[in-house]
């Protein structure tokens, strides 16, 4: 994706998370019932890095280290 430099990346990510959360809750309301999520669909954290050569292993390590719902 490409965005203007004026766009704050964390705001864009929050927007994408909100839109996708509402769509998924609408389409799969009967199956999304995990009380451990405390009303949230996505983790509140973000990970962003420039295209300057992020190794896939670095991204995977970050993803694997995130807290999982009980």
C-alpha cells in the first residue's frame, strides 16, 4: 500500500482494524464469542517498518511474541 507522507500510519492501521472488525463481526457474529477478547477483535498493538529490508523472520518473531487470548 502507498499513502501520502502526511498520513499517520498508526491512524491508518486503526482505521483498517476498525473497518475489518466491523465487517467480520457482521459476517461471523455467531462464531465470534470469545469473552477473553474483552470486546476487542484485534490487538491494540501495531508493527510497522519501512521497506528498507525487513527480514521475514523479524516480522514472524514479532507476531509470535504477541499475547494470545486465553
